[in-house]
């Protein structure tokens, strides 16, 4: 199995400040990247901004500033959010950066030279919000964008077109040979039935009605259309076509490196149809997988500033802690499916999993080791009874399940499995009854075995949760007494490795929340943006 991994978020369009919906995708990618690094993978994690296009130019004009000043300001809000959420990205690509601009210009020139693009004119129905042209059939009698439902306008302009027909057969062949290229699997049928079978048009790749974009050297007045510009970020960030292309060679050019794009459903067509064609034209490999995540919905639909139903992230993190917010995003909504956020679900999830389950297990175990053994965890001497054997079996099954599901990007299911291990350990306490064992000198070995089994489970659970718990996993290890140089995935997966360590009871990591009070707090957070907008 390859030990190299390259994961990307979509590069976000900086038309407005980010919110919890933006944080969702990036946080899940961060959890995946951290999990890979934990397991020893050479991992590169990219996120960034798509900063060109007509919408940006219009938004900047409305504010009376330059497009560059506009995107610079919004970029700061994104990087601030990533800092708040403790995102561990290795690079932050912006399509206005010189490293990107020059490479895209060179790519376009290559397409011109190889007759992959040709100059013509385009007439169709254009949606500024989606940066897309649509046919008469697609917009219907009401002339609404089929993607976002906004009104479209009829435009005609000179443009370059990419010859999709030249690469369509190769794309379909790649689909057939790589059945898990698009995940969830139903997205492939959607692309084939909705876009390819009805007749795939050649793709418009330049514009002349605005100038906020990368200019075409061969045709003054043309700027490179947003998708040819935006999609190439995945390779320009690695140094493709640049003096230092070592990262590109290490990740993209290595056929054994797994390359994963995580995207939202609204940009599936561009990533699974046009991007592979562009790569074919550049004679480059295609990504291993395009994973389409679901939406974080509110009761009144998709989270958006225009609806006034966004949740500001900084006060949520400040109040509950970044680990709790990250845990909710990973655990509550099945990655790859749509899910709904409610204040009640948020508070109940934190109470059930973090306070009642994991936090309770840690507190009870550390307290018992301190009480019965003066703080020194007993050495592992094997599984002494059926209860021990049962918990040890769940321990091993959890490691196997975590690795398989993690490699399949089943983030939610991975952490459900970890919590099942924690639940099994809490059940093990009730069935083993260590308080009764402590009263019977003949049961001394069983009591010692019980403490060792519990500490081993907590060490493993803390390690597997460390991609989520970016601050509190270290506190878990502190309480178990695990030395800094022993806080490794391999050590945590070794049953009994906590033997002889001296525990140190610390603060309660996940105090139980008052449901009514916390629900009210979150509702007030949600109301604050509406009040600000109204003012």
C-alpha cells in the first residue's frame, strides 16, 4: 500500500466571509490528513482560494475597491478561520499568486499549440454566480440557473473553447477502469446521465466581457475562464511548471501516491469531467479519487449568509473548545451525505460521546489507578478472564476497522468505531466491578488486569481521536503518564504499553453541558448575524 497521500479541499470562492459550512469540508480534510500523518504517511494537505472571475470584479466595484484588495481582505478571514479550527494545511494556494498565474498562462499556450483549444464565439445563458453558461433547455422558460436557481442573462462573446470531444472516450474508459474514482458511487451515474449522454458541449475557457482574470498571451482582451484557471491549482501549488517542482514529482508524478480531491456536490461536473480532460491534454495522471461531501443544512435549507442562518465559528469555538466543534463536525453528519445542524443535536452529541462516554471512562480509570495502585498502572500479564479477552478483541478490531474505514475516507464511521470501543470499556467496568475486586485479596491479579485493560483502551482511543482532538489528546496522554517520545500510533496500538506509567489526574476534559442553557446560547449566536444584517 502506498505511504504517500495528497489531499485537497476545493479552493473556495472569496465572494463573502466564511462560516461553519466552509469549516466543515476543510476540517474533515484536516482530520483525514492528520490521521494519515499519524499512521506514518508522507502527507500533503492543500486548501486555498479561487480569486478570479466576474463575480469578484462586480463585488469589488460595489465596495469601491480593486478586485485584488477585495480578495486580500476575504483571504484574511479564511486564514483566520483555519487558524481558529487548527487546520494543518501544508499550503494555501491563491490563484492571484504569481506562481499560479505564470503556470496557467503556460498551460493555455500549450493548449493553443496542440490545438486543444480553438477560437470561436459563444452565445448562451450565463449565470454570474456559478460562472457557467447554460443552454436554452437547461434554463427553461423561466431562465433560471439549473445549479443555483438564480436568473441568468443571455450573452454572446468571442471565446476559446476546449475540445472535450477529443478526450471524452479516454474519460469514459477511465471511469470504467476506476469504479471508485467518483465517490459516492451514485455521482458517476449523475455525471454520465445528466451531462455526457445528452451530448457534452465543448467547454468555453476564456471570457472577454470582464478583465479580472489571467490574460491569454495569444489573444489580448481574453482572460482564462475560471474553471481552467481554478482547477489547475492542484498542480501549481505543488510546483508544476516551476523551477522547484520537487513536490509535484514527489506526490503527483508518483503513481503510488494516492491523490484525493474533496469537493462539494455543486462542482462535481468540473472535477470529474473537465479536470481529467485537462490532465489528459497535459499528459498527466488523473487523481485517484474525487470525494463529494454532503451539505451541512439548517432547518430552513442550506447554510448561507443571504438566508441569515449561518453559525459564526469563532464564538462557537471559544465557548465549547475547538476539539468539541471538530468532533461534532466529524461525528454527527455522515461524511458524503447531507446532514442537518440543530443546537439540540450539537449539545446532545457532546454530552453523550465526550462527557458521558469518553470523559467518564478517563476520569474513572485514572481515579481507580490512583486509589488502588498509588498512581502506577499495573503491568500487562495477559487476558485473565473472558471479560478481559472480550475487551482485548474489541481493541484489535477497532484498529483494523479504523484503518480500513480511514483509507476509504469514512470519517464518521471511523470515529463511531472508536466510540464503540470506549463504550465497550465502560461496560467492561460495570461487568468487572473493580470496586468489588479491590475488596478481595484473592482477586488482586484480576484488579490489576482490569486497570491495564482500561488504560490500554484509553491510550488507543486518545491516539485515534488525536486527529480531531488537536489540544486535548495531549492532555489525555498527560493523565495516563505517557512520555512524549512514546505518544505514537504504533505504541498506542500495542496492548499493554501503558504498564508502569504513573497517572496524573487532571481537569475534567469534557464537562457535562446544561442542554437548555447551551441550546439558548447557540440560538443567540445564530440570531446575531441576522441582527447585524438588519442593522
